[in-house]
C-alpha cells in the first residue's frame, strides 16, 4: 500500500503542528520519522491511521483519500495495550475476531504468530505474568496477525531496556522482510532509525517541517552502525545535538532532547 502525504498542514485550534508535509511512502518501504519530542511526528501517524483529518492537504492510501480507520492500516503504540484479563493467545486472536474471523481459526492464527515471535509455550499466560519484552512481542504478533498492508508504529520499543530493544528490532525487521507491509515508524532513537529504515525523514521543532531526508535503502544493515557514522552525525546535527562538545546549530534551543 502506498501512503501519500500531499502538502499536509495540521492545526489544533491556533496551534500549528504540521507545516506542509509532502511525501510518498511506497509499498513495502519502511520510513522512519525522527524529530524533537512534540514536533508533530505522531500526528502524522494519526493522519495516516484516519484518526485525525488534515487542516489542509490530503493523505491517501493507494490513491484514495483516508477518511477514517481501516483494518488495512494498523497502529502500534509504545505501550503494548494488551488486555490484562486476557491471555496472550486471547489478545492476539482478538484482532481477528474483531474482523469476524471464526474463533477457532483466530486462535490457530494467534498460536502461529506467537510462535513466530518466540512465545510458543506462553499462549495461556496473562500479560502480568511475562516480561515487558515478551508483552511487546505479543503486541507485534497481534499487529501482524491480521496481515495489514500498512503498519503505523509510534515508538513501539521506547519503554524497553536497551538489550531487549535490540532483540525486538531484529524480530521486527525479520517480520517485515517476510510480510512486506508498508511501515511508517516514529522513533526518538537515531540508531533504531538507521538500523531499520529504508529512508529517514528528519523534522524541525513544531510545527513539523522536513529538514532533510536520508535514503538508506541500499545500505547493508547490522547493529554495528559504524558504516553509517556520517549519517548519524548529520542527523544529530540537524536535531541540535552536539557530538563533539561544541554547540550544534538548530532551529530552536528548546524541546530538542532525544533518547539515543
């Protein structure tokens, strides 16, 4: 599924949040949105999900205007949002049951996807009985089980420790390679963007406007990002973060802290 943002502006009352964003996210592409906290990145996800409407411009999926939520576009949040009174299997199956999939088939698919994220044997555990990383694996299984064409991910690993985060980045990358959804990822972690993304869009402080794009589609990726040191340095410079003890230029001195 292609996502197209065409001269999108978004205001909340008198507050401008997005300033003329234009971009096409092609089918199967993973685009990471990086920028200061509160600059409008998550608003772009909500526009793509159909939860918000642009003040000006348009957001389209395969050439059709997005007018509301649709099962072909799944939104994944930083918090796992699993129902605590349901088992992991029940939580994953529920995504299909909401689409009127017969219960037996939904549970079979849920077990298969839990196995694919290394949670075989934990189907009947409740969220409070497993670790944060395991809960987020279950959330990934729930997001993928309905085979959406587009994944809209809002800092999905932001609440995890560094080692668990790296492990789940590998899981996500493998699932994306297998299922080939279009992915729009919001992250405050520059390393995560460099590892996962085909393209990185760097935004200014609010209202969000594009400072620069980085095309990484043909670069070999490992967690050793030394080969992308120049790109990382430039992204940090654009965000106003000094990497050598000197002051970095930025559009604003406020609200620029990123979690590296």
